[in-house]
């Protein structure tokens, strides 16, 4: 739910926006009767993209898919590490 008043929106911190977005996402998934069906088209798009990048080679497409998810995992780990270091630095001050 987006607040239509821009003045109110500017007073919301990034942490509050993030929390609101997470609440909305969790509520949306909680109201989804068939989560597999809801995300099916996204998996199909990812598969098509990998396949097109691999020129139809299924083995290469699978490696591209795995590389994509490994890159996402690395980015996530780096972000968690940076957040952890920031929290540690703030705690010491």
C-alpha cells in the first residue's frame, strides 16, 4: 500500500520502507493458495533466458543457471558481511 501523500512518504526512513515492503511481501505470499503456480512463469522465464544464452545447449544452460545463482549467493554473503561489520563498528562506538 503506497501512501499517496509525498510529504508523509519523505518522513519514512529506509528501514521503515524496507520493513513495510517485507510485511507486504509476506502478506501477499500468505494469501497465495498455490505458491508454485504463482512463481512458475518466473522460473520459465529464467529457463528461457539461460537456454537462449546457451544457444539451446541444455548442459551449458544448466551451468549458466547455476552460475547465476552462485553469483546471487556471493552478493548476498557480501551484503550480510558488510551489514555485520557495520553493526560491529556501531556497537564499538
